[in-house]
C-alpha cells in the first residue's frame, strides 16, 4: 500500500529548468542541472516533513482523545493513574503525559482530579443526602481525607461547604 502524499506543486520556473537552455557549455548545464536536482530534493524533503508533521499532530490528537475518553469512563476507579492509562493507550507514561500536556494544556493528573471533582459537584447538587464517604468512593478517591484535600485545592472550599452553598440556593 502506497502512502498518500500531498501533491508537490512545482513547475519549470520554480526549479530553473528553463535556464538550462541558456547555457552553451556542457559543464555549465551539468552545474545548473545539479542545482536543479538539489532544489527538487529539498522541496520533496520539505513536502515529506510537512506531511509527517500533519500525521504526528493527528496521532497526538487521537492519543489525547483516547485518554480523555478513558478518564471519563474510569474516573471512579480508585486505582486510575498515569501508568494504568499508559498501559491501556500502549505508550510510556512519560511520553503519554507529555503528549497530553502539549495537546490539552494541563497535566493528566490535574485533569483526572478535575473530572472527579466535577462529578462530585454534580452529585452534591443532585443528591444532598449522599455522605462524604460515599461521594469520595463514587468519584474515585481512596480516602475521605484525599477527597476533601483535592476538592478544596480545586474548588477553594471543602465539599461540606460546597454542599451548604448548594442547599442554600434551593
């Protein structure tokens, strides 16, 4: 299967082919032809590099989307971590994390925490009877202490204070 490359758009003027006919000596023609070939090779290399860059960007986008989907579907797993996601995506943890940060603008750890906290906020707003322990469990936090610390770090208030704010609005 031949890889489809973008069309390389060059004409005789771009390459200087018409100038070949102006030279009278074979040595001058050879020199000019050599220059034309060098220019053509440079243009092909640049075209291939641009195509490779587009493929790489598309690959990074796919990886980022795969990570986002995996996190959205597994945030409640207390064992969700970079290594587990990297294993699923089939990349090294450091390479995957670098791609994610470059494409998403935030670290993967921060993203997981934000997804978990957003789910906790949604649950707090919709069910004021859930205990904090149950909220922590449903949102993938191993301990209530961790849940409270992360919630406060992300939202600036504790989950209990957030619950009170939500209850006061009703």
